[in-house]
C-alpha cells in the first residue's frame, strides 16, 4: 500500500501552512492600516506589526503560496497525485457521517478521505481560489481589472479578500482541532508513515 | 519542519530578514514592470461617483500643507533633457488639457474617486526633450516630499500633472498648485505641490520608498 502522502505533497503542505500563516497575520496588520469594520486585530498577533513591514512579509509569502499552490494544482490535476481523492461526494453518506460524528464515532483512515473531508477540502480549495483571485485584484486593480470587475469593484474586492481569509482561518481551526482528536495524522503529514486503519 | 524553523530563524534576525525582504521587493519591481501594459487604461468613472469629501492624506496633518503663491511658483524640469525649463502655471495651462475621473488607491487599502484635470506628463517631457531611454522620473515637492516612477509609466496616457480638482484650481490640501495624478500607481506616487521634475538613470527612491514601500507600486 502506498504512503498516504508523497514527500513532495508533505513538503508542499508545510510550505503552504507557513505561507498561509504568514499571509494571514501580515494581512491583519495591513487591514489595521485602514479597517473597514469597527475593529482592529491586536498588533501583538500580527506579523510585522504595522503597514510597511507587514506588506513586505505579505509579498514574500505571496510568492511562496504562488509557488506551492501552482505545484500542488499541477500535481493533482495533471499527475493525479498530491493527495487522496476528493470525489465522489454523496449527500446520503454525508448525512450518515454527520450522525456518526454526533455519536462521537469518527472514522479515520490515512490515505482515504471520508465524504465530509472531501467536502471540506473542496470548500477550502474554493476559498483558496477566492483569496488568491481577490488578492491579485487588490495588487493589480488596473492591469488585472477584469478580476475586480467580476467581483464587484475594488472596494468589494477588499471585503472578498477579508472574508475568504476569515473562511480559511475557520478551516484552520477545524483542521487543527481534528489533528488534536486524531494525533497520528500529524505523524502521517510529517513523516508519511502509514498507520493501521483505526477507529476512534 | 526545517522550513518552519528556518523561517522563524530568518524572521528573528534583522540582518538576515531585511536583505531577504529587500530582494523580494526588487523582484516585485521586475514582475510589475513586465505586467505593466502601457495601453491598459485605469477604469474611468462618472462625475457623480466622485467621493465627497475627498480624503486628505500626507505624512503631516492637513494644516501643515504648503501654501504656495501660484504667481511665484515655477516647475523646474531638469536632468537628462535637451533644454532645461521652468514652467509657470499659465505655461502648463497652455498645453492641451486632460480630464479624468479615476480611483485613487492608497497603499493603506482605502480608495476614493476624484476628478482631476491638467497636462499629460508626456507633453511636458516631450517639450523639454527628455531622454526617453532614461529609467527614472523623479518628483521633488514644496513639502520636501520626494518620489519617482519609471519612464513607461510617466508616458502612460492617464499620467497627468493635475492643476484642477473638480474643475477648480487644486486646493492647498490636495497639492496646489500642481500634483502628479497617476491612476496606474498607488496613492503615494501621486506627489503633491511639485517644484521639480528630474529625469535620471540614478535610482532616486523617495520619501516612503526609502522606508520600505515597494518602489514600482503599480496598480
């Protein structure tokens, strides 16, 4: 049986993790320069603290994410590698998994995604598409103005970027909570080990 | 995890961090130069879309904005040009004028739509016989602000030396008597109360650029 994640997939996962963390926390400092909601992010949890260094960090991690995301999509779409299958998704099975979860019966086997995981990861993929597109539209509202037009104009794009970030942060919280419930997954993503099928 | 640890290590040491971030910013300049299409126009809006009141923004409070007697003011254009010239306001107004309703986008994220009129920067640069192969056009201002742009952007059709805002002479806080209005670049490139334009091949930087803002700052 093959390992759940190839070394390249695991490397890309951690590259993406670092980049998303850096982009999110520097993004909070950039938001603080001109907040459009009645709150600011605490300076202490931002990367850079204020606008100038935060922007420099943001662009460093932007290139990291661009590299990682491009390679990841290439692996998945063209080489059919890069992680377990994300389809099919059946609503009936989703409902069964939901009931199981309520009964605290979590099925997990490394290398195979249950339908709930497939739905979650597809949603995350859509959020990544949105956060990257809105980010490009904010960076280049003239040269790439067709993106901003499709998303309702420059000011709307700022909100799209904010809410796709919020969605990704929500995912990360769920993701890390699940790893805490099934800690062996952390070993799988770090070392690629294939543990025995387990039921918790 | 080596990558995570390595990143954390680089982040903690300014002597490693700042050169790395400088290199990323230089790389961003090159990418933006490639992405910049001189024929792509910034979106134009209707006069009814103009933001009111239009926000004031500078590195000092509004009351510190320089008050310049229009009749005394001259715009000196020098550097890599054929004939040095000091322009008066009436000389600038004698050129064919352009009006634009465009969105000014600040590096902080906020934006505002305004209506500016004035003379295309290309007209002035052509008039003095600027060396079009020069890399930079630098702007120096009455408030000691400085900034600089690339030659391609200087010749973009929407890059103007604005003399009017909403059909009237530029008010003091908005950069009287003459400011750069360049809707293909971030707000901080739109220098106010300009006194000197210099064409040069020596990287001029700028007030914010020297503090870490990305130089190209294209939109």
